C-alpha cells in the first residue's frame, strides 16, 4: 500500500471546501434571481362574441387577446375560464377569482361593490329585429316583446324606457339565448351592445335580422376589467393598459376583431 501524504490530503480537503462553497453560492444566486410569473385566475361569460366565445374548447375573442396583452405588460399570466356571468361576479366579490372580463360596463352601482380598470372599450346599446320590422328607434319598442341578457346594461336600458317590472321584457341567462328567443319568435326585438348585435347579424345572414341604431335614447358606455374591491392589481393593470394603448398593441387587436381603427383618445378621455 502506498503511504498517504498528510500534507497532500489537507490541501485536497481545503480545495474541496472552496469548491463546494462556490457551488452552494451559485445555486443560491440562481434561485434568488429566477422569478416565476404569477398566473391570475380570470372568469368570463363566453357567449358574448366577438368579445368572448368558445372556439374549439378554448375561450377566444377581443377581450381574451386584450387581457393577455395587458397582463403580459403588467408582468402576469392569466388563466381564463368560462365561469358564466353570475359565478364570475360572485367569485370576484368573494376574492376566489382575481379578474373578470366579459364586456362588463362600468357603472355607479357596480363600482360600489367592485373595482374597475380604466375603460378599454366604448360601446352603446343597439336593437336587433327582423328585417321586416318597422322599428326605427328604441321608443318604437313600446308594447313589443323585448329580449335582454339578465344583469346587463341592455336590460337596464330597456327597463329605463319601459319600466323595471315590465312584463314585455324577457331576461335570458346569455345573449345567445336572447337571440335564440328572437329566432323562435318568443320576442320581437333584442337590446344588446352594438358590437355583439353587429357580430350576430354578420354571422347569421340566413336569420333575416337587422340592427337599429338609436344614439338618442341609448347613451355611450365603457367596458372595464373587473377586480375585487381594493385589489392591488387595479393600479398595475391601469398602467399596463395605457402602455398597450400607447404602443399600438390595442389598435392591432381592435383591427383584428372589428376591422376598423379604434378611437384611442376617446378611451383616454374617459379615464378623467
């Protein structure tokens, strides 16, 4: 057996200690520098094309593309689930859902319970009727059966004109169901957001329906991203939304879904 040199062993041990120490410091530094991007839970009601709808099992639409862009600018990822309207609103209120997006109009009543981002879309209600209808404005709907989606500003607009408990106003769980009621003859008109109305008429040329504009009896409204009251996400998403408005991303997404240039300045003015 070869004799072991004690001095050599001591030098080797010291070297190993330095190597292990260096490795340990490297792993710690890598761990401290690597940051995982947080994924936020998002609820929506995916029967509101072109804002959100199901496409091959996934939620798609203008709102989806925009929220992904804004979340990325804010440093987050999002997991969007088709929860339905009421579960979305309840989930946001109790904090089990981080964000809601579903063409949600910012209004005073909702702001008492939730926080909204700055406006990201300007909308106005519109009427959908059969092509042979003589309806020319909202007041022509008096005495006619009207379909609306429950809990939306379409419902609010109809009730403002004709009374909250008017028996001629039928409330449906989704906008798709209100359009189906129109097709079946259960109602004579549907009141809903203009982009949704236009999308339905464009996608259903065989249904013999048309849209009726009325900017006298319907007022412009703005959509916002919904948060639980007091959420720290609001300020981050407001900044990110403005970044997306300024860098052209919003315009790109808007043109993809609506085929026209957006009026970004209107949205910025609505922030004041």
